[in-house]
C-alpha cells in the first residue's frame, strides 16, 4: 500500500497509509482462493465472512461487499486500519502458506472507505421490542454491543465519560493511524440504527450501575469501559516533572488536541530528547507522536529483544523509518533528577535473555556492570494499563484479583442483567477482540431478555407452549393483520411481555 514519505510524515499527523486505489483493490482481491475451509473466518474475532466480501469485490459489487462486512461489523474502515490481521485472519490465510497472505485488512479498509465516501449504511428493518439497554463506554466493545442490540430492536443508550465518542479509538490511537473523521463516520451509522449517545456522563459518579437498572429503567446493562488506568514501574524518580504515562500523552494530543496548541487550550508535553519505555502498539504510537510534536531524539527502551516485541511489525517498521532509535535489551532502573524536580536522564541496565518465563518469552537478566545513562528530558511509560477502580468502588460488581470485572462464560457479571466485556474484563487487548466481546455480550443480553437471535438455529421446543406462534419463554411481538381494512398491522404482545 502506498504511504507518505517517512521524513515528510514524521512532521505531520496526516494518515501514513494512503489506501488502495480501485485497481489495486481488485488486483489484491483476485489473489483470494475462496477456499472452502475458510480459516480466515475462524481467525476473525467477530466472524466476518471474509471470502464472501472478497468475492463481492472481485465482482466489482462494492456495495454488496459492504453489506457482507456490516452484517457482523459496522466499522470496517476502523478495523481495516487498526486490527492486527497478521496474527488473526491473515495469519491463517491459505495463500500465506506459500506466498504473502491476502491483504484482508487493506481490502476491508478500502470497502469501508468507499462506504464513507458514498454515504452508505446498512440499516435493517427493525421491529422495536420495548427493551431499554444501557451501554457504559463508547469504545470498540460498547459500540459493537450497541450495534447488535439496536439491530435486535432494543432502545440502546451509550454513556461516555469523555466529551467525544470512540473511547480508546479516539484518545488512544493517533490520527496518522486512525483519522477522527473515520471514527465519526462509522459512529454516525450507529446513530442511524437508532442508538442514542450521552457524552460527559461518568457512570459510577453521576449514577451507579445499579441505579441504571433499579431507578432509570434499563432492562439490561453492558459495561465496556476499557482499562485505561496507567501503570508505572515504581522506580526511583518516576514522579518527577517530565514523567508521564503513554495514555496521558496520547489523550492530551488526540482527544484534547494538544498538538494544535495554542488553538486548543491543552499544552503538549515538552521534550526534546524523549525515552519511551515499552514496545507495544501504544509505545509505538507514543514515540511517533513525540516526533511529530518536535522531539529531536526519541528512544525506544525495551528490556527484551526485537523478537519478543509485542507491537505489530508494521508499527515497528514505521517507527524505525521515522527516526526512532531502538534500545533493545535495555531496562530502566531510575529516572534522574536535575536538582529542581525535573527529568535530566534515565539510568538503564543492559540485559540478556535467559530461560523462558510463565509467558513463554525468555526472561531478561541484567548484565553485570552494564549500568549507563540516557540523556533525556521526557520519559513516557508505556508498560500496560489497569482497570479504572470507579466501577468497583461504586457498585456491587464482583472483581477478580487484578481488579477487573469478573464474568462467567456468558459475560454475565455478579449483578443480574449486567454484562461486561473488553479490556475491563480481560485487561489490555486488541480493538477487534474487544468488539468480539461486545458481540458475545449482545448475544447473551438477547438471550437474557428473551429476544430471538436470528443468528442461532431455531429451537421450536414444545409446540404447546406458544401463544400466537411465539414461544412462551420469549419476550417478543407478533404482527397480526386487522381484517377491518386489510392493511393495518397491530403488534400483539407475546406471553412474557
């Protein structure tokens, strides 16, 4: 895929990847074998029908390809940009056994971009059920759950603590990887489904989870608040001025628009020589943002080698192209004080890899006598996140030993009618995994409410336990024509209504 020149893009926030042209997309789609085993579908956390959408592309039926994708995912332009396809659908692509795998993510992005350009939306015929569902958090898990429940006829309201929608898509991923215009366009399709959004609403402070169910009249609630509480290593000097978490850096620059200071009120963090600790995707974003904010030198400090680096290979490659200097097998042990409470450097030890630890990766071991200092004036820690404690402090939701919400195999929490999924349950994961959790929770909520899930096989059960052809266990409606005019349709309540 065509990209901006590295030296040019390191000075702007425009998107790095330029996307396929129509001819490029058609050529790439022709590489798909449309194999009957469909390993790519099994490799997709939301179950996209990948061969069918690619077949539509080869037939030049782009609108049809969009319809196939949005049957399982209303945000193809987002997922095509940020999902780690190389370890999911593309990682098991049959073509990839001998050649480069089919670029499924790039094709998904191209179809999503065509839909945005043409103003397409996949809005099914929705029959209201009368059920109200509250979704806490407008990140990928919450949006996916809201979309599926809205399609099922629920009146869905999404509560977002920030003043803009998108959760980690908005505050955690810079424009050069995921433009805000793409987020806005795909969220607008949820509005067209009937989803209502309430920003500046911090659930757990304005009202609690229990109040949503008991007092505000929601029949079910999904909690998808993510896990954005930063982790710091607890080393000497990590509270100095000039030390911050990657989440704070990215939130200030992406959501609060610090990169456009003084046109916006949030000042950017100032640093000419920056050390970013960690090597995940968030760390890569932080490094590349610092370059675009004017840093003269950016170091990536990681205690393992490049082989163990958890970031996408593409992100590491882009960071290297843009001038980030990687210090592999390097572990920070102290942040150095300049005498006035500000950062003047980072003390590190060189490492070597020993035996594998519990994660299966080789354990880093300090090299004796290898202590050395990096001359930096800003240190950014990107070493993971934790669950925000607000949910646990203000509700009866049971938490696990790490402080995340405990759920069963159906993503049900300890509070009846309340479900949870995404990073608030699993810890930090990918966008598409969070969306998969949101869809799973939506299926569980539909079952809890007794709404027929058209994606599951029909079980007619005992024919005697029906009313107007509706299983008594269901809460739904049947349409009955009134003979008087032969046209009016009157909804008649099912037994459980």
